C-alpha cells in the first residue's frame, strides 16, 4: 500500500512573533509596545528578562531567512510590530517609512527564496502610545478604528506580495492573561475587563476583514483569517458531568471567539455564567462579524484532561489535569507545566474544529520545549529526541486527520524557528528547532529541524 500523503499544495514551515525575536526596540524610529513596558517592570518576567535583544532578528533577518531555506520550508509565519510601522499607533499618527521598508525587504527576500510569507498583524505588542492615550483594547470605538487603519497600511504596502493574512494571534491570551490574571502585558487583573477586551479584539478583527474584502481582495487575491488557540479538552472519564465540563472548557477557551466569528454569537454556556458582564454585539456588528474568516487558524500544543468542579470562571469552572483515573500521566512532560505530548488529542481537535466550524484548518503553531534544555550542554541540546518524538506523533496525527478523517488541513507551522523570548517565562523554555546562544546569537540547528524537513519531504505529494 502506498504511503499516505498530504496534497501537493500543503503549506508547511515555521512561526515566530516580532517581540519574541526582533530585539532592537528603538531602532529606526520604533517606539515602545506594551510588552516593552511590561517586561521592564520588576517581577513580571522570569529571571528579570525582556525582549530588548531576543534573537537580534531585526538585524539578523537575512540569516534567519537562510535558515528557513536550509530547512526546506514552503512558508514562514511572522508578525509585524505595529509600533515599528506606526510608532504611536493611531490613525492620525505618522507612518514610519524605515519600519515599513524593513518588512518589505524581508518579504521580498522570502519570496526570492521560494518561501511564502504568512503575516500576522497582531501578536500582542500594542503600541504603548495607544494604551496611554485611551486605554488601548478597552476602548472599543478608538481601538477598532486604529487597528483597521494599521491593517489598511499593511494591506496597502505589502498586499501585492502577501496573500495570506492573520488578523490576531490568540485573542484569549491577549484578553485573559493581559486583563484577568495579569501575567501578560499590560498586567491588569479582574473579572470584567477581559470580556470587554476580548469583545473589542473580535470586532477589530471583523472590521479589518471587511476592509480587506471590500477594498483589497479583488485586486490582490489573498485570504484573511484569525488564529485562535485551544489545547484539546478530553473528559477525564465518561461521566456525563465530565463530558459536559470538557465542552464547557472548550466554549470558554475557543468558543468565546470562534462562535462569534463563524456563527455570529457567543456560546450559551458562556452567557449563562458571565451574564451581563459579557458585552453584546449590535445587529450591524453581527452582519460584519459572522463569517469573517476565510479559514480556521489554530494554535495547539497539548491535551488536557477535564473534570467538573473548578472555581476559575475564565476556564468555565472546570479543572485541568494530566493524570488519568488509573494514575498514569497523559504523555511526556515538557519544560512548561501545562504541556505533555499526546498526539491523539491533536487528531480529535482537528476533527472537532472542522465539524464545528466547517472551514479549512491552518495549523499556525505547534511545538515542544524539551525539559531542562536551557541547562543542558549543546551536544545534548542538538540531539533533541523528545522534540523529535513530539513532532513525529503530532505530524502523523495530522496526516491521519487529513487522509483518513477527511479534515481539510491546509498548513502546519511549527513553533518555533528559533529559541526565543517566551513571554512571562523569559528565555528559560526553548521551543526552537534552532538553538540560539543568547550571548553570541550563534544559531545551531537541532536534529528536530532535519526530522521535520525529512518528514514533509516524504509525506507531501509532489506537484
């Protein structure tokens, strides 16, 4: 029997984000984002780290493109730093041509090397100027207008070359971690603001998509969507209460964004618990919102076992664990406590997304930080067997979902091209298929990079 293969137009590559790799925070006219400000506050980031240097990719981007070429990728997903192109952020603020030129040069270099750019407009780094001026994502009228203006600038300047756009990366993280738990920028805590921020992120997405479809799509011929995140929620056992809890966990993490965007409404389970703290969409907004994504962008890393009985509203009052009823763990433990390897959950998630939302699925992030990799000697780091095991399992689960279950999976972007600044965890977790020596910035490929390259060479049909 011939080996199962993905279609010849299947897109694969690596993903990064501007604040996690670029460094050079004040180069060529860039002004601070909320992550610059937040990461410099004492006690916010593990080890007192920040993104001032990161992997120095603002200056070393040609080296990074050369790595992508060496790894044989078809595509590269990266994000634009809003405060590089409009330093103060607003629709009446000056455009920074040096910042515009930087990304234009990079996009041209990618295309010259046969690599398709997938551009994320917002990966959490709101210009500090907008946060100071009117509260940023808390001010619906102003932030939606300013975000759409920023998107229009990007479509205008890059849309002749870029055909694949992502509006937001993981609005759940922006809203919940930034405005409920306070562990991400801007560091607010509470149980009301994050519902407002999530609502405004959805609307900013929808109106940017409307602009693209109205003014750019016919001429430029691209597609636009959003990336949402969910780790698959598996009921701890087959009891009705835990099955219901798992679905409620999905509704609170994924459904609160996906249901409005694809169905025009919030999930009933969310409305029942949150009540009048959940903002409502107007009839006019629902028209713009419903169906406002050409595909389903999905970031996922692990599976969680779910039981009834949690007391955290932000996750639907459910509990997450990794221990099965028989006492065994779900899979291999990563360096971060929230991640274990469990490929069957990835297959289940791909099926769920397709059946629930009926859009082609673009996997935009998936990856694994090996335990204690930050303290291992380089010769052990490059032999990253646990990461290889992870990619082997997850890629084969994707293959089965696509070829056996009929899920239209269109892409796979591994996280990440490089070890990088991992937000509140600083530089300790290493997700990269390339080891970065942060003192010298020397890049060293790990064995996982070769594994992923070989896997796709064997499992994508030739055109």
